[in-house]
């Protein structure tokens, strides 16, 4: 789908979708690239705040600790504007819970939401270590199934081989993701 936004990494988002489709993940139809910056605190403070919110059943303090900015978007079925309007519901609780890992852990980091359906993002991937205080993540959507479900149904697709090829693709994108 043509997007009307002019995000700097729209081409990269399209290449990510094409890459996953080419290696057998034909249901992957959307990639949303985001940049994450820590606003305050450190790992211990963020983890403690997220854990407390989870235990109390409160909203995670995502915006207190992280600034999240869109970098690129590509989808076969919806525009960036539609994706952005639905981000509160499509960026699921399971993926939000993984934000501290995505920001603080070295790459690669993979957070999966097996219950995601429809336009909700199934997977958040960090493929490179932080650069200048920013983490870069890819939100992927497969409206028909959870991404990791494919691993059991695509015999012969070795996860490390797929991710290795994808890391090569990401490296070829260079600074486009930054």
C-alpha cells in the first residue's frame, strides 16, 4: 500500500516485509520501524517501575521512561496514518512489557505476542545494539498467525539462518534505520 507519510525509513520497512516474505513468511504484511530513547532512570529503576505496574494491574509507565518515535512504515493493507491511529491497541501489552529488554539488552532481542491477531503486532525485534542512546526496533504484523508459529510449520527454515540473512540485510540498510 502506498503511504502518504514521508518517514525516513519507509523504504527499509518495505524491504523488511519483502525479506520475510521471500524467506517463507508470506503472511508478514506490515513493518513499523521505531526509535526508542530512554527519558529517565536506569535499568533497575525501569524494571522496578514496570514490575510494580504489572503487579498492581496499572498501565505500564512507558511514556514516563521512553520516548518512542516512528522511523518507517510499510503495510500491504493499511496506510501509516491508519497504523498510527491504531497504535494504542496494536502495540500490545505483551510487546510494551518487552520495551525495557529491547532498550537495555544487547541485540538480538525478540519479543513475541502469540495472542496478537488482526492488525495487532505479533513481534518486536531489535537487531542491532543501541546507537547514540537510541534503540531501534521493528514491529511486525501477520494478521493470520503469530510469527513464531511459522517456525513449527516451515520445516527447513532455520531461525538462526533466517536471522543471519536478515542481519545482513539490516547492515546493508546502513544508517537508514538510524
